[in-house]
C-alpha cells in the first residue's frame, strides 16, 4: 500500500517545496490530484476558541481537518514537512478585519501565540469529478474557480458571523445530478452543493463577475452548481475584526499528504 501511495506523497512534498521556494505562486486547483487541499486561517490564541466554535457550528462551510498547537507552525497530522509560515502560494494579512497586504511567506509575522486552522477544500473533490468524466470548467480553462459571496447566513459564534461564500461549477442537468452524488461522499471537502440553478436566489447578480477567483464560461443548457467554500471565514474575519489574522489567498491552498479518499464516506 505504501509503495502505491509514494508517488503521490512525493508529488505533494515536491509541490510544497516549490511553493516554499517561490517557484510556484499560482493557484493549486488540479495539482497533486488525489491529495487533500486545505483552506487556512491563522489567529492569535485568544481568538482561537471563538473561531473553533464557528467552525463547529458551520461544518459545511468550515470543515476542520487540522488545528495546530499554540505557537506551532508545523502540522504533522497533515504532512511531516509542513511549515505554515511558508507552504501557501499567497497569504492574505488582515488587521482589525481589513486586508492590508498579500505576501508569499509570513515568517516575520508569526507569533508564539498563533494557532493555525486548516479547513477542507472543494479542490479535493475535483479529482473525483474528473475521474467520473465531469472535469470542472475551471480546470478545463486553466483558471481559478469562481467564488461568490451569497445571502446565505452562517451560524454566528462568539465574535464571528457573516454570509456564506460558494464556489461555482457549471454542468448540464444530468451531470449536475451525478456531481451532487459524487461530492456528497466528501463532507470534509464541503460535501454536496448548497444550491443549483438560479444564482439570484442566493444573492448572486452576475456569474461573470465573481467576488474571488475567475469567471468561467457557462454554456447553453448548463446550470450553475454552487458548493460551500472555505473562503467563508474571510467574510467572518472582516466582521469580527481580530487584531491580526492570516489566511490563504482564494484558490491558493495548503497541499497536504492526506488522501481525498481517507476522508471520504462510502
């Protein structure tokens, strides 16, 4: 079994090294297929309990797959060589709820009281969709996935609250049904869609103008399908206004050594 997995584990380790060395700074959709990708939120310890509760109350949008010890930038349960200060292609830095900069590493910002959270990502079920002949449009067009802020409220917890962010992938109706069946098996990667069909019903005015990521083509006869997205916490962070918070840039994820299938439900 280990011999069968070693090529993928070698690939994930090499990709993290490329990210760490700044050789790869782009989106991670379609990369290291078969490995779980993660959204990242890093907060001071005195904000961590509120955010943990927020994740527990919103497990579809914020499916936890890892939490660090206070001050520890490694995540050994997700990968032996992971360094949360360097292993994401682009970080966003928020101060008092306002995004003030993006950067390629956060070593000089890391504090001894910081706690890192890693949340499952829909990029992780894209491999299963592709294997079923339902390759997502963002992979076909080699762009970041479309992400939209909706009018779907999350459950508030402590100082965190806000609406849900979703990703969108278009399919013809029969393929949309199959995509729903496939992604339901991956609750730690947001699971089944929250909505499909009319974007206006969830507060999205224009599919051609995503709030994050890139627009993708929607062909005649296709319907948009919307999954919860791990960018949702970035809305809650803007509302909660912690003194400092660090996240991944949308579409630029942490690559782990956990297999998608390890967290799937069959």
